C-alpha cells in the first residue's frame, strides 16, 4: 500500500484542522472556539508555519475585526442577544479569520496562481461559509450581507492572488 508524502499529510492536516476549528467556533461558541482555535494556531505555528507567518494570522485577525466588525455595526448580523450585552460581534466569529489565515500559505497556496479562480472561490465559498455558519449558530443575516461578503472575499482572494501567486508552490 502506498503512503502519502509528508507534504500531502501536512496539507490534509491543515485542511482538517481548519474545518475542526470552524465547527468548534460555529457550534461551540466562544469558549470552545477559543480553546480549539488556540490549540490549532499553536500547533500550526510550531509544526507547519513558515518563518514570520504569525504576521499573516495577526493581519487576518485585524482584517476580520475591520470587515465583520463593520458589517456587524451596519446591522448585517443579528446574534439574537435579547439583553443587548454582546460586543459588536462574538469572539467565535472573529476567530474564524486567523483560522482562515492558517490555510493561506499551505492548503490554498496553489489557488493564488489563478486570480480568476481565486476571486470566484472567494466570492462563492466566503458567503456560503457565512450562510452555513449562521444557520448552524442561529444567527440571522441581513439580506445584503451575503453579497457584501461575496465582494469582500472576492477582493481578499484577488489581493492574495496578486501578492502570493508567483511565490508559492505546493512543494516545501
């Protein structure tokens, strides 16, 4: 029986860790999400990350705060908090941004070589992730939110493609 090369195992582990973190955040909320994402990010930085990659995770955390925080302030999300005691957006939603950043230089590195495909992927999979997460977490979305997320993620993925498209390959 053939075995997978080490690089393929790392890419699959990267994808699986992201998906586990996504479900932990969406289904488990802030406490569980924070714990699981902390473990995933720590293991990612220790085992898989390139030198200085922590800057990408921090940058995406700030980007998520700006984009989803702004959309939350604009009324794009209804987190069903009857007392109105929640911050602008729950921490579990914000955690998804640095979690996504763990994919940028690894499982998604191949995608940045294809700008149109990257834009299309961002424009479709970004809003689908928000839609699925909202359904699972009981969050109501404003009718305009998914098109806004589609535009945001298309632009994010295009910028990533322009910046990283010629630099990275799957070989490590």
